[in-house]
DNA sequence: CCTACCGATCGGTAGG
DNA sequence: CCTACCGATCGGTAGG
C-alpha cells in the first residue's frame, strides 16, 4: 500500500517458515479457549499466584504479552476459568436431571453425585477444581458472581437432601448434610487417581453406600 | 566494653522510645514462634505464593530481612508450619484416645471427630488448614516428611473405620470411607464460622448422625 | 535482628 | 498477536 514504484524487488514467495496457521477469522475464539484451558490446568496444579502469565502464554504457544490481547488481566483469566467451569457444570447437571425428573430422591441424589464426579474428576476437568481451591484469589466482586452460579448448582442438591431428611433417610440437619456431603465429594480432587477398578461409577456406588447405606444399590 | 576513657559523655539514661523488650536470652524461641504463628495465619488466608516474607516479618514486628535469621527460606517456614501443626495434632489425638482406649469403635470415632474439629477449627488453628490447602507448595522432599506424619494421624482413623466396616455399621469400602469421611470434615474449613448454636460439639453430633445414623447419640 | 542492597521476575503496556 | 520494554516487587544476602 502506497509503495513507491522503485521499491526493491521482494522475494515474492517464501514457502519456508511456519505455515500461516488456519486463516479463519473465527479462530479468535479458539485461541481464547486455548488460553482458558491452559490457564485452568496451570492454576489447578501450581495455584493462581504461582502461575505466571508467561506460563499461560507458553502453554498456548504465544509470546509473553499476548494473553493480554484476549484478557484484561490475570485476574480476569481466573474469573473466566471459574465462570466457564460453573456454566458447563450447570448444563451437565440440568441435562442429567431431566432424565431423573420424577424419580425418588435417592435416584435424584445418585444422579447428582455421578454428574458431580464427572465435572470434578472427568477428562478435561480442571475448571471446577480451580474454582474450589482458588476462591481466595478472587476479588469480592468476582466472588459474588461465582457465588450466584454456585447457589444455582446447589439448589438441586438442597432439594434432594431436604426430601431425604424429611423421609428420615438422613439423620443430620439438611444444611450441614449438604455441606458435608459435598465436602466429601469435593475432597476426592485431592486423592482420586483414575485407574482400572476405580471408575467414577464405582466411586458413586461407594458414596451412596456411605451416606445412604440401606437402599443404595443402583436403582435405574 | 573496651571503651576509651576519653569517650564523649553519653546521654546515659533515655526512658523514651520503645522499652527493651523482654531481655531473656530464651526469647529466640519466642520470636521464632511469633514468626510461625504469623506465617500460618497469612499462608492460610492469602496462600503461600501470595504471602511475602515482608508480610510475615511485619506480622512479627520485624524488618524485611529478619525472618531469614530464623529460617533458611520461605519454603522452610512453610514446612515448619505444617510440621508443627501435625505434631500438635498428633499429640492432641493421642491424649484424647487414651481416655477412649477400650471403648467401642463408635465412641472411638466420635473422639477422633471431636479432636479433629478442634485441630481444624478451634482457636489458633491455622496450621492444619495450611497443611491441607498448601500441599502443592511443598517440595517433594518436604512432602515425604509431612506425609509420614499424616500416616500416623490417619492410622487411628483406619482402625476405627475398619472395625465399623467389619461390624456392618458402614457400608462402603474402608479406605474410601476414610477418605470421604475426612474429606467431609476437612471441607468444614471452607464454610464453618464459629457462632452461637454452632459449637464444635454440635458439629460433631451432626457428623456422627450423618455417617452413623443408628446409634450416634453421645455415648460417654 | 537491622540497614542497605541485589538480581530476577512479574503483570502489564505502547506501538506496530 | 509480536517486540521491546517499564516500574514494582520479591526472596534473599552481606555486613554489622
């Protein structure tokens, strides 16, 4: 553009060097996703404060300053990881609950447990663990946003557990039962290693046996 | 000492300024303890990586470089916090178990739960939460040391839970039951706030009701 | 235990 | 999205 006619002749074609990676205009969302996935994995394993934006850039094959083209700040990246994790979890939960809509609370609870283990320990599940263990790294405003999503997620649990408490199947107070139950499951992030003979189905069986000993054989 | 006789006359006495704080020689251990307590509190609330050695120094009323007179490095401080926390917890546990030595496993378990809540949520209880939530900040060598203390601590739990599994009072696998049980308790760090009507005794009642619904009324 | 300081690293930005 | 860079901060140290 506006190049003088006396410009030096250019090499014209240069097939060496890296090929122009996927020339689609919609790749921007793709790069953003790569940053989120890398950030989730790094935040989970090293923690938010110990992860540098350079680590995250490198995980997505970028230079050190480039993440800031996609995200305002490191804090915004953390929030985006948690928000995306919670939205995906809510979607999983809603889908699973549709299949168990009018079923007894035992079946409802089992569905929730199985879905929760998926979100927590399944493939590509770094987002929710980050949310569980980096809460303190959020600003108060960010916390409010995530807390609102968490309330939605826990509403289904409260319903199932309330029913079981009322029916006398659970002895403790409903709120404490929910907190301890979810705590028991969430803690699995610390010790669960996928291996033959320890599938998420079997883990679900164990959790149900522990909390509802009488009639927890698979009901579906 | 070795002062020349022609030294300029000194102001001799100067009652202003801070008084010479406790001139005992054994204060060194005291200062070290102050650093540990401050570090535990800061590590717990801000995380290890987000806590600066300057924060810790300030919490103990020292200058920025002074913690390194007492500890080799920031990492050594973290390890010392966890180690001291675990040794205190083991001592508490052993003492509580003496009073429940030949009792049935339900009583044993209740004793362990109550002691655990004390260590986890009682006054001055920042050390164990740091251990629970900063595991990844340890070096592999440090981890081995803490893991050994944890094995000792969990041995008593394994004994009580094995007995309850054998007796059919707990349905799940003994190992998974232990992990989920401790997870449910450990998670309380995230939500428990001391307030009237939510004492650690009552929390213990709730935990026993949830996991051993039949006969969990206080037995002692 | 303080003073003064160092080298390294970090989140973020300007300009293209 | 890269290049080049900045100011601030951090863990740690020398010397007293």
